[in-house]
């Protein structure tokens, strides 16, 4: 039979035998993906009723021994009975034959052989250590080929920064939590959704690069819950611009660090890591039971964000169920039992399994690390240091490349500036040549005017001579000649003025030409080629930049169908005593959200909230949005609420639950 196991980022297929156990399949999966922090994870499948169920990974050793002893006892009992029967038959046969051969009782073998246990009745098959319940093929998984399983986180850490060791563990948690946020299984307010989206982009694409990450680059990425998109009147481009703006803030952050920052923010969301179960109290009120790493919480039916009553794991000494009735016994023996009812026995079995696993991890965190965990942490530290060193080398190389590129850009800018200057000078030279040409034309005109003036002067001179010669001329002729002389003088005066004007214009143009030539020569003298050192420095910087720089499972409940006498309707008790230290301090007492501890994060979320408020469509508000808004208005957050609901003695909280 083929089995397909889907992780958060891959699909694995295995061929299994009839006797393959869930533990063997699980071990093959973790070996394939290289995971060592196996205590957080499990194999999940959809059963015949459509519910998500966890496959059982191992059976308690004492139960296995008991089963083997029972089987061996049955074999021995059966063989003894067979032996006694054969002895009786042998006695009867001997007495009937004594009359014929009374002297020959020599203890001969009965039927020619001695009685013995048959090999077949004595031998356990290769999978005898596993009960049928442990086999993959015996699970109530929906039939198909291949059988479908999901590899998922079953238990969550209290603090991701303190507990997650391997990068593969971090990645699997990140992908699972991100998927839960995007599908609205975990409620996330809009401003936090945008900030988380920016970390998700950094985790996937690395640092923002303006040249590579052009507009539309994120169009195919699923980054925000549909609820958030529907609640704001923003286009895809506007969402992308908003996310990209915050993405640029994460420059230099490694992908693994971006995932960790994502989880550190996400773990402060109210629904993070909580498994919800529908229950009723003795009054029949429909409620939610929330099971998580910090304890048990009770929620009203319409509000899964704000728990009303809470019990930390350190207050619980025993949990048990009988049919649909679930009983929790507090450490405080004066307090009554905390009793609720689940819809089906299977639900109680799942609640019991999650309670046992979470409680065991809760206690483990408050004890010294095992040798395996110490080795994993040491290895993780070494790998982190090696990565840090590589990162520093890479940063140095990138810095060198940036310096080289900056210098190259500076030189290119200088060269371009010189070219532009040369083009300007060339244009000025052309203009100067044009001015010289016009000046030459002006000089020619002046020369022509001078020649005309000289000619007129000669004519005037001749007329003056004629005037002298004709002194005795009649008055009329004389007056006429004088008038002609006066007109000639006026013409000469006018021509003289034109010549003077043209002379001054020519002189001015000549001075402009000389000044342009002088400046051109001065500028050309500065346009020298860069020194060889300039190119050597750039080449060295570029070469430096481009050179490559130098166990673990938690305990489960025993789901043995033999012990469920009547199956789903059985009345067999299931009980688990918890090894609890009543002096353990509730971790919620000193826990603060990251936003409360980090002023920069507070400012980021505040700025995002203000930006999104401008485009918010209040008509699309969901019940969870209203509950969250009211919690914020009252100054509540996840840990403040948990501290509040755990106040007072256990009896008061149990009574409060009964009265809900």
C-alpha cells in the first residue's frame, strides 16, 4: 500500500507493509526531512467521520509486556490442557492392553511421540510488539490509494525564541502558523497582518532590491488574510506598496531570523497554539475548551478570543474521562472536580492526548535539558556562529562591492560630466565661430560704408572747389549749389554715424570672440585624463567584492480498543495522574507581549493602524474584529487576560465554570 505524507512544504510517498506501525512511518518521515525536535510533531489524518485525528505513535511498555504475558499464558494453558488430555488417553489405552501384555509396562511413548508446544503456537510474528491499533493500515483513515497523512505540529512551544532549535523546526512552525493566519484559523488584526506579511516577504525573497523587485513582483504571493483585504478599499498595487515599504525596513535580516520574528509576533495572538473543543458544563451551556502550552481555558460560545476561566498545568493533578464525561482533578483538594461533557468519546480521547502531551512538555521545560537536547542546542549554536561568520564575511564583501560600485558610479558621473562639458564647449565654439562669421560680415559692411564715405567726401571736395571757382556766379545758382553741399554734408554725417556705430559693434563682437577663445582654452586645459591610480583603486575594489569569501516523543493516551469494552458507547474509565509541582510559578505572571516590550514594534503597529484606518470599510467588520477592538479599548492583551482569569483560588474558578 502506498502512503502520501504532506509536510508544510513537500510531499513524501512511501510504500508500507501490512505490519508497518505509525511510529515506523513517523520515523521514516523525520529521517527524510532531517528533523530531530520530534516531540512537537505528529501524523494527522482525516477519519471516516471527517474529523482530523492524530495517529498513535507508540504504546506504553507496561501494556506491551502485559499483552505478551497474556498471550504466553494462553499458549501455556492450552498446551497444558492438551498434555493432560493426552495423558488421560494414554492411561485408558494402557489399562485396556494390560490383560494382553501385563508384564511389558516399560513407559513407551504414547502414540510414538512426547507431547510438546507446537512451534506455530509458540512464535510471535515480527510485529508482535505492536498491537493492531498501532498499525497504519488499521487506522480509521479515509480509504484511497495512496493513504493520505499530514505531518503537522501537534504541540506548540511556550516561547519560540527559547525552544525552537533546528532551522527545519523553525521553518515548519513558521509555515504552519502563517497558513493558519492566512486562512483565519488564527485571528490577526489588519495592522499586524501587514507587518507579518513584510516579514514573510523577507523570509521568502531576502533583501529588497529596487532593480529586481519591480512593481507587481508580489502579485502572485498570498500575503494577507482575505478578511483584511475585504475590509479595506485598497488596490493590489496599494497593498503591495504598503507591504514593500515595511519590507525595506528588514534589510540585512536573514531568512531564518525573519521567520523567527514572524513567530515571535504571531505567538502573542490570542488564538495561537490553541486547540478548541466543543463542550458543555453540567447546566448544558455550550462552551469552548481551549488546550494549549500554558494550560486549559474556557471560552464562551461566541468568543474564542477572550477566555473567561483558566487553569495552568501546574494546578492539575489528574485528568480522566468516562464515556462523554471528562473530569479534571485540581491539586487543591479542597476544590471540587472540574467536570465537563464532550459530544463523543473520541473527542474526550483527543482532549486527553493533548492534555497529556502539553503537560509533559510543560514539566520538561522546567527541568534541566536532556543530553540529546543539550547536544542539539550546542550544534545549533555552532551552526549559528558559523552562519554569523559567513554572514559577516558576506556583509564585508557586499560593503566592498558597494564601495566599488559607488566609486565606479562616481567615476562614470565624472566622465559623463566631462563629456557634457565638452559638448557644451563644442556648442560654445560653434557659436563663437558663427559670431566670427557674423563679425567678418559686419567688417565687410563697415569697409563698404567707409569706401562710400570716402567717395562722398571726394564729391563734396569737388563741389567745394567748384563753389570757389564760381564765386561770381549768380545768387540763384549759388544758393542752389550751397543747398546741394548742405545735403551732401548731412548724408556724410549720417554715413559717419553709421560707420561709428558699426565700428563699436565690431569692436564688441571682437571682444566677445576673444573672451570665448580664452575661456575655451582654459577649460580644455583642465580636461585631463584620470590618473592610473584612479583605475587601479577601482579594479582592486571590484576584485575584492567579487571574490568568494573564505527523544523525544511526549506521552500519549492508550487508545486500546480492547479496553473500550463497548467501543464508542463503552463506560471504561481512562485516567492519567500528572507529575506536577504545585510550587511551579505560572509563566503567565511575568509574560509580556513583544509589542509591550518593544517600543519600535509599538510604533510600527501604531503607524500601520493609522494608515489603514484611512481606507477601512467598517461595514465589513467581523465579530472577531469587534471583540478585538473592545479588548484593545479596555487595555487587554493575551497575557493580561490570562493573568486576570487565573486569579483567585481553584474552587472559585470551578464554581464560576459551573454557573456559566
